[in-house]
C-alpha cells in the first residue's frame, strides 16, 4: 500500500511540474535555470558513475 501511494504521489508531482512548466519557466531567470540544469546534470553524472562503478566492481569480484 505504501509503495502504491508513493507511486501515485510521485506521478502527481510529475504531472503538476509538466502542467505548469511554462508558467514556472517564465518566472525563473535564465541564469537561475542554467544553474539548476548544471546541478541536475552533475547529479545525473554522479549517479551514472556510481552505477558503472558498482557494475565493474561486481564484474571484477566474479572474475576472481
């Protein structure tokens, strides 16, 4: 039940973000939007590196 509620809440928040994206974009200065994009890009890069690291570590352990 908890997972289902979390999925519904997350879906609702994503829908709200997409529904009001143009209004939000108009109120945020371009420099701030650029900064937010850079931070989000960095976080996604970190997540990708962590996934790759975990995969390589598992591969190396299985080779021994």
